[in-house]
């Protein structure tokens, strides 16, 4: 199995939910609504889930092995941090332009 695409769909300023992600596996299968959550022990991936009648949540799609979960997490976090760095760089560039215009 190969993660062939990772798309950061939405980045939030929310204290807990940091981003919503979609992944493509082997250019053939897409999983939407994977969330990056900021928990008490750091960031982690929450697979798409639904709320059951008793209030519990159940994953709709999830990896079956720790190795597969690790591959998915690695691909998602790599792209997430790349996008964050790009946004930060863009913001710094815009701030520089504004400072130059003020002179």
C-alpha cells in the first residue's frame, strides 16, 4: 500500500482540531475527513467516524495494523507541516511587503 496523495482540506485555529485531511491510497481509493487533533499528549490522527446511538464514536475507515497507521500518519504529518511552513513563509513575505510600502 502506498499513500499517493495527501490533501490538507482545511486548517483551523481551533484549540483541539488542527486540520481536516484526505488521503489517496494507490491512486485508487480516497479517505476523506481524517482529522489532525491536538491532544494532551501532542498531535494525533483521528480517522473518519460516526456517532452511535449511545453517544460513542466508531471509526468508519481505519488501518488494520500499526505499520499501516504509521505510514498514514507519517504521510499526513509530512504534508501538514509542509503546508504550515508554506503559510508561515507567505505571511512573512506579506509582512515584509507591507513594511516596505510604509517606508
